[in-house]
């Protein structure tokens, strides 16, 4: 092809995380929200190293000649590029945190080192160290009789180079104690100011007392990130064993996988660093000096302390009641009249929860089947399913025990549901079940009826208030029959080979998407306007990418809203110049997936699947067509509004860079703020209309006469 139209998956993800950091740098964002974005950037990077870098590291050891299918980079080449990019971004993070800290200090909130303390404060911190920290520390001196300790994943340590009369040794101590990590200095609060220190900085300052009898020649805060890329397919276990027990064993094993990154708060000499990297079996490329706190989770303590300072936070927003859904009427009855649609987090998840709770007690309901990937801690979804079991309903729940970092939660839920009498499924051997699908089967008189729900996001009340997602509830019987086929296949370990309405990966999604793209190519070739629009988290599937390139070259207009990774580069002359790619990073996490075909939105689908190979060919995923004209229009308006966003949008240029071009004044459009404002206005209108209907109607003779006149007119 000659021109660069593919981007590396991992490097594209780092660009996304840089967009998260840009929110931490944006002075129009409230100050503590900027601090939160910096924390999100750091936790994102932790997971990236644990999963993606861990996977590449394993691939390099197994076969470094295996090249990336798009950019032809070897695993070792990708790792080198990642290390270089992350090192540069570490400097950006330090500058970002320094600016936020400086702005907070102007408002009387200061993160201190020991040198920032006055005499009284220093005495307080010293006493605190002696009585509340030191007794709980377990420092280690490493020598022949004391081996290098195991460093837990993402835990914070202090490392010191210790000089005694006879030798030079390393000392390591974990900084976690029974006390909170943030120490607020009480004396300063009387002046309306808040000063605080992090435990690791206190321990670092008192290192000479931690290792009494040694001279400290070097010291630093230290943190290790470990590989978390482990799965049942690669573990070589006997699948005749109980699957849940197997997953419990794998979770234990993951905690001890090899390190892939070492972070330090201070530069160490080559000799000391060499000793550390040798012990951890890391190269110097895998070491990153980070002057910002190595673990940014402390920000939540600052949030709690400053919770009364509303100007430091986004204005409070809550999910609203959805317009057109009667909060007093039966959900199933409303769905049978008309398809219902929810747009999270602008609209509340409560109608969906009400649907489940109603199904749990309704005498007509025979069975409930659902796929569960991630659920909330105190899940009302689980409560409703348990209640349904107790009421004699047949409840089948597929619990995905391989939902990364939620495995332990899901194992616990599976036991709880099983104890209640629920039929538990775990899905096919080598395929994660990522679909968000619910099927309620009813018997009304002698007729079988169905309610089907398809979502783009998890059945999780917490994330439904933070992530943008769609929820479609329909009584369409043909869609229900496809959904029943999905659950039958999951129950028997088979795959869905044919569908009528739903797109179901791995066998009936990618091929059908390609067919619909070909239809748009034919339209363009016949001189008409071909159109494809899609919203997703990531685009990595090369088969789909190449078809999108073909669409562009045929004259089909392609508009993509992609939050994260895009391995396709838009706007390359003669190749992708009919493709536009934008990314929105804002207050809420963009998570909904939508596929649109035809300039008049002829075909619209919502889905749990991104255009990633893992979603389209290596998972059980579902996309559902939207047939209701009103819902189609809502989705069209939503998608077009996002394309018009000029505040939180970044547009990809032909070099693969993302450019933010905010427009001020009356022409500015922040799509997320637009949607939440519209939801509030809609809810207020709905409430007003409901109250009006509930008012007692006092009709005298003339009022009755007038109403008859109006009716006849």
C-alpha cells in the first residue's frame, strides 16, 4: 500500500492514555477532577503493563520472530517502542502532577515532604513515625542468609543501599501498615489549610532509623508491576477438573508471575540499580523513574477530605428517569407495547432492575436466562435472580470467570447463585462470553411470550452511573428466538452457526458486518451515497480495517467514534481520505458500541463487541438490530451530536496523531454535558406531565361541554 495506514495496537493505546492525561492538564476541568484523571492515567498504565506488556513479554520469550499482523513489528521491537514512549510520558505525568499540586497549594492544600514542615509539624510527624509506623514495619537486609523478598504486585516499598563496616547491602521494607496511607497534619487545619504526607515519604525520610546501625548511601520509593497475562488455555491444566477450582488456582498463580516493570521515585547508581534489576530479572529498559507518587490511589483520601469544596469537583449529576417509561406501570407490559431504550449514565438503570424484579415475582414468568461479565458489589441484579430462584423460576446464569481482574468476584457470585438453585454455566472452553444478553420466557394463557434485553455494557449499577452505554428491551419474538439459540448453544457448549436478526460472534458477526459494508460499497459504485458510522472502544480487527479501507477507496463515507485504540489511520490521501476518526475522553467513560449502515440509518445495531479480533472471532458477542423508528432516531441524534463535539473530541490526522481543537463561547459543544442536560430537562418534563395527569379533574357542566367540543373538533 506504500503509505502508512496501520498503527500498532500498543502504541495506539498509549496515545489514548495520553488523551486521559490531557484531561488532567485541562484547566477548564475542576482541580480535583484533574487529579482523578492523573490517577486514572496511572491505573490504566498499570493494567497495560500487567496485561499487554506481560503478553508481549511472553511472546518475545516464546518466539520473537512472530510479527504484528499490521505493522510487522516483533514483540521485542514493540516492547522497546513502549518503554521509550512510557519513559517520555513519565516526565509529562510529573509536570502534570506538579502543576495540580501547585494549584492546590494556592487553595491551601499541600502534599509535603519532610523539608516542607515547620518545627511543630516535624515533631508531630516524628512522633507519628515512632508510634504509628515503625512498630509495624518489617525491614529486610539482603545477604546470603536473607534472600531478596517477594515484592507484591503494585505494592509500595522503600529500598535503601546500606553501608556497614564490612559490606554494602540492600535493604527493603514494605510501606503498608494498619494506618491509612495519607497522614493529614492536624495543626495546620486550624488555619484553614490542609497539609498531608504519604506514608512512603515518611518512611523514606526515616530510613536511617528503619535500618538502625547502617549508613544510608542511597534510597528510593519502589514499586513492581507483575505480569497478569494468564489464562486457562495456556496453563496446561486438565479441564476434567472443576472449572471454578481451576480458576481459583490460576488467580493465586497470577499473583506471583514475573515482574515486567520497576518504578523508582529517585535515581539510583548503576551499581545499586544493577543489583535490583538482577534480583528481579529485569532489564534497565524496564525501569522507570517517576517523580510523581508511584501509586496515585491516595487521591480518594484527598477527595474525602475536601468533599465540602464543591468548586473542586464536577457539578453533581445523577442518572435521570427515562422519558416515556412509566415508573408505576409493569415493565413487561410497557415493553410488549413498544421497545424501550435506556442511555446510561444520563438515564437511570432502575427500569432494567425493575424488569428483573418484576420477572422474579410474576406468575407468568417461567425462566430467566442471563450472561454476566462484571456486576456491582452489592448487586441488585444478583438479588433479583436469587429471588426468582426462590420463587420457583428456572434461572440460568452464565458467569464469565475469565473476566480479567473480576474473576474472584464472579467466583463468589457463582457460588451464591448456585446455592440459591440457579443453573450456572461457564461458557465454551476457549471463548470468553462477553455478550450482555437477557431472555425472559413467559407463558400467558396458552401462548409463549418473550422479553429480550441486549446491552452494550455490564449489568452493573455502579458503572451504569459512570460509563456511557445503551440498553434495549424488546418483545420482538424473532429477536427472542435468536437469543434462545444463543443460550441453547451456551448450555451445550456449541456455537451459533446461523442467525436471522442478531449478529453473534464468533461465527455470525464479522462475516455479516463485511456483507453490510459490501452493500455500501455497491451503493457508492452505483453513484449513490454509501455510509458507515460506528462507535466503539477499539478498532484492531485487520479484516474489518481492510474492508473499511476498501469502503473509503470506493467513495463510502466512514465516520468512526473510537475512544481508545485505532490501528487504522484516517485521512491518508488516496487510501483512507473518506474516513474520519474521532475520540472523546471526558467526564464519563465512553463505552457504548453502535454500528450504522446507510446514509438514512437503514440498519442500526447496538452491541457489546468492539471491532477487535478478540471480539469478532474469539468471543461470544451479540449485536442487536434496532427496529423501532423512535429509538433509531435517538441513536442517530446521539451519534451525530458526538461527531459535532468540539470540546472533548480529538480528531485523528493522517499522521495518526490526535488533535484537540476546542471552540469557545456559544459555538462550543461538549456532547456529554449536552446529553446530561437533556436528560434532566426530559425528566423534569416527564414529571410535570405525570403530575398533571394525576391531578383530580373538576369538571362542571361547562367544562364537560368544552371537553366534548374539543373532542368533536
